[in-house]
C-alpha cells in the first residue's frame, strides 16, 4: 500500500507560519502533524497528534489547519 498524504503550509497575517500534514500510514491508520512557528522560525508548537479515528484524512486536515491557525493567530509578533 502506498502512503497517501496531504500537506498545507501557510504564513498568517501576523507573520507566524503553519505546517499541517495528514497521512494514511501503511497500516491504514491516520497520522497527523501540526507545526506552528514564529516569524523567526522558532517553534511555538510541533506535535504529532494521535490518530483521529472518527475523521477521514480530508476532515482531519481541515481540523488540523483550523487548530494551527487558532494557535498562530493567538500569538503577538512584532
């Protein structure tokens, strides 16, 4: 089985950036990564989130993007 994945990167209006990845692993489970970074590139949060059994990959991706945006937009930057 070939791994499938979706990747989303974005720079928010305050300069923070987000990276969200959802992937179907070889065993069929869903893997998730959410990274939120300050404008200088230092990590605010980097987490491999537990598999979301109740969501498909696309729905998990949407959830992850919203979570990352909430964290990133909550940061004060210069």
